[in-house]
C-alpha cells in the first residue's frame, strides 16, 4: 500500500523513491525494536541519529542548513510509512512540526543554530503547549516568560509533552504579557542542556503509545536569552500556532491512514490462517463484508488525505479542512481497528498480537492535536451557520 492514490498529482518519482527508502529504513531499524521500546517506554536515542543520517529528519530542511531541501510532502510520506509499519511511538511528528515552526518564523541566526542539529538528530524537539490547568483553551496558558535584562525568566509547568524526556529543544508556549489573552502569547525556544531551574517530571504511564516519552515539564525561574524568542516580535505565538496547526492536524490524519493499512493487512493475514467451524474465518460472509467495509472506509479516507496533501503543498490547506482530516481520520481509524480486533477474536486482546497495540495506540488520536470536539467547532465556524 502507498500513501498516494493512483491519481495523486502531488506524488512523483522522487516521492516514490523516498517512500521506498523510508519504508526499508523502518523495516531494518524500527520494526525489530518496536516491542522492546514499548517495554522500555522510550525510543533509543541512537535511532534518532540513524534517522538523521538516513536523511529522514531533515527531509524538508534546506541543504544550506543540513537537510535535503524537499517539501513537506516528504514528511507526509515518513508519517505514513511509520504508521504503516506498525509503529506510532517514535516522536517524529513533533520533530517535523517544530522544524516547520523554525523554518517559518526563525531569524537566519536562529535557523543556523537549530536546523542542522534537528536534521542530524543531535537535537530532539518538543512542542510544549498543554498545561495541567489548560489544554483545549490555549489562550489560558499561565506559563510566563518575563523580560529580565537580556533574558526571559520562565515560570510554570507543562504536561503531556511528547518527547518530553528526551527533548533538547523545546518550543515553549508562554505568556510574555500576562494581561493579554492570545496577543500575550509568544513562542520561546528553550535549549535544555544544563539549564538551571528546568526539570523533567514523570514519563507518564499511558494506555498506548508506550514507546513515546510523554512528560511533565517544570520551569522554575529558568533563564533563557531573549534571542531565543521565535522570530523577532513578542505576542505572535498564537498567530504562529494557528498558522502551523493545519500540518499537525493533517499529520494525524495521515498516521491514521497508515495505521489502518497496517491493521487491515494484519487482519487479512490472520483470518486466512484462523479456522472456526471447519473453515477459514476469512470464508464467513460476515468477515468478507467487514473487510469490504473497512477497505472502503480506508480508500475514502485516502482520497481526502491526498486532496489535503495537494492543498498543503499548494499552501491552500485551510484550518477547517485540516480539522476534517484529523477528526475523520482518527474517528475512522478507531472504528476500523476495533473491527479488525474483533475479527481476531480473543487473540486480538493479547498484546503479543500487533492489532492489540494498534488498538491502544489509536485512541489518543481523537484527543491530541486538538480534540475532535474542537475540530468540529472549527469546521462549524467555517460553515457560516
Ligand atoms: C499522548 C499525548 C501526547 C500529547 N502530546 C502533546 C504535546 O506534545 N504537546 C502539547 O502541548 N500537548 C500534548 N498533548 C495534550 C493534548 O493536546 C491535550 O490533551 C488536548 O489538547 C486536550 O486538552 P485537555 O487534555 O486539557 O482536555 P480539556 O481541554 O480539558 O477537554 C476535556 C473535554 O472537554 C472537551 N472540550 C473542551 N473545550 C470544548 C469546547 N469548546 N467545546 C466542546 N468540547 C470541549 C474536550 O473535547 C474534551 O472532551 C498530548 C496528549 C496526550 C494524551
């Protein structure tokens, strides 16, 4: 299976070659480790370096800054191939998103400082928006970054932060003006190495995405140079986030598609081998109908995702369409994987079968990146109703 539909105009020979090489890379370096990293609740650091060397992390970064100079479609392919091979834990999505922020808003000096290290895997990135007291309502963040000489003094805490245990560079959402709502929000790039007053909390216990380190982060009077404000102007953070969130949302839709392709392949294999009442489970009409329904749902999703990628490449992917890709993709993913698990019978409930991990990994897709309720709000607002 491929991310692209046969008629996708955005997909050319370079993309085909890239998809092939990424899929080989995951087969060699990720798939053999999925179970172990899920048990260890962390992806080995060396894997980030390997992905950097393979040109995966820097696919969209210009060659002048240590990357391959491709468009965002290359990250879309990586997202799909990772999910397609059965892994949802490695935090590449956040790396891609933060790279997007740096490319879109950073000064030349900032790009030179961070992009080469993000491309090589020397720096793992995190995006810290959510706080214990606020998630969906981003304007209500209370983490503050107050000017103090040439520095900001940062105070506050974040939670549920992907790559939180491993991050070397945190794109932090903070208030530079506490009196203001959205207009008081800025993005500050925090380098964690040896940073006084910065503390990582627990690697949180989750029902799925076990190999992904998801953490609390604490900032106690942390001093960060003012030159680490992303861009040149305070108060732009909310606007910067809103402009970039469509990629994060489409990203989730793409991984939903990859996971569904993986689940269908696993299930088709299983029902061909498993016997009940003297015949293959595959040969019950119910099974064939279920697989036909699943296949149809997947292909409808693939078409919409491809249309969204075409728009993304053209710079015309709007917030409402990206929200549709996110809620639809994640909703269908949960339905499809639930059906696939059902076709496995009791074995589907056992963690030694990949479908069980796909099932527990899927649930969060309806929650992070903006909950599906928030997605529907955004879609409804665009409908002029
Ligand atoms: C595994 C995982 C990884 C994550 N990674 C990151 C990360 O890297 N960085 C980061 O910043 N955050 C991350 N998050 C946080 C995630 O984005 C938030 O959990 C999510 O945005 C929801 O916020 P909340 O948990 O505070 O829920 P709340 O905002 O408290 O929502 C609770 C419920 O109320 C509903 N609700 C809220 N507002 C409305 C409304 N206006 N209309 C209708 N319903 C509403 C929600 O849909 C939800 O059902 C992660 C979360 C998880 C679980």
